[in-house]
C-alpha cells in the first residue's frame, strides 16, 4: 500500500512522511516538511487560519 504525497504525488513511504490534518478534512500525507511547506505556501494556508506555522 502506498500513499501519494498531496503536493508532488510521490509515494510518501519512500521518504520521511509528514501527516497533517485540517479541521473537517481528511489527513494529508507529504513526503517531508519541504512538500508540506511548499503546499502550504501554494495554497495560502498561512493566511487567515487558526494555526501557527513556525519554520523550524
Ligand atoms: Zn512530496
């Protein structure tokens, strides 16, 4: 079984997967924090959401 990365559609298990869940939506899988960060950037999720995002 493989899970595609939400951002780049690679198989997340082949990387260092990161899982994120937004309220009211399904869990989303990403290869790593780079894909998660890129996805957030693309979707503009950092604006107007309740979550704090602090790059490590
Ligand atoms: Zn990815």
